[in-house]
């Protein structure tokens, strides 16, 4: 690929107007989808691997990637998820205790069924809230088929996550509990939920 470049994460000090490049991001990844970590101690981001190839994320959503945390003080970078999969749209809960994100196999056909994963910031434990559905049975839930979680997908009490997924010509609004206990479905005619309050 010609004229390719690697993105960087920058921090803007709104009082001084200074912009600095965040140190500690691995050179082997392109960072994106970043947000402040709990307590503003660092930044959580998705890092897309440069190998085996660097194709655009817009059309190659299955590019190998992982969730990372880089500390602001020491510049140390920590891997938060499996680095052999593809992840996207990490969302921090309002209570700043948990992060949900989508995870799916990398280097397979695009837009496969995703897992909804939950990372506990304080216990460092990752659990699968909604797993991949290998085969839909009747009218049962067919799995998660969406490219991104809404920015405001968490409920205000940090107990539920709302997302949309195409199913049999309908958009399904799903409410996944904060713990991996299941979900409820509410069919709505072809619409997507952008955010949720309360």
C-alpha cells in the first residue's frame, strides 16, 4: 500500500492548549476508538494489528485487533483482551467499573456473528455476556450482527446494555444484563437505537 501512515493518540490540555502524543502504544498496532480509563489514569483503546496486512477497518471489520490500556504516568501498555480475535466498540459503564465490547474471529468472512464481552476493570476478569449463536432455532435469538455498539448503550444504573441486531427483516432491540445472565428481545420495525438513558 502506498502512502500509508500510522495513527497516534493525542492528549489536548484544554487549559494550556498543549497537544502531546500519548506514549506507550505498541508500534505494531494502529490505535482508535479510545476513551479515558476509570479515574482518568490512562486511556483504553482498540489496537488494530499491522500484520499480516493493513486493510481499512471501514470495510475489513474482521482485522485482528485487541483492547489495550496505556497508563498516563508510566506509559506502560496492558493487553485487556485476547489478541488473536477482532474487537470493536468498547463502552465504559457509567459507574466506571466495566467495559463491554464486541468480539469475533479475525481473518474470516466479514460481519460474522459477534460475542458481547464484559471486562471488569477491578477484578480484571472477562466474561461472555452473549455468545455466538452457531445456528438459530425457530424464532429464537439469532446472535449479534451489528458492527458497533451505540455510544450510549449502557443504562444509567450500569446494569443493562442495549444494542440492535438484524433478524429476519427486523431490527431487534436487545437488553443484556450487566452480568452474563441472558437478554430480552423487543422487536421494533427497522430502526436502530443510538443511546439510552435510565
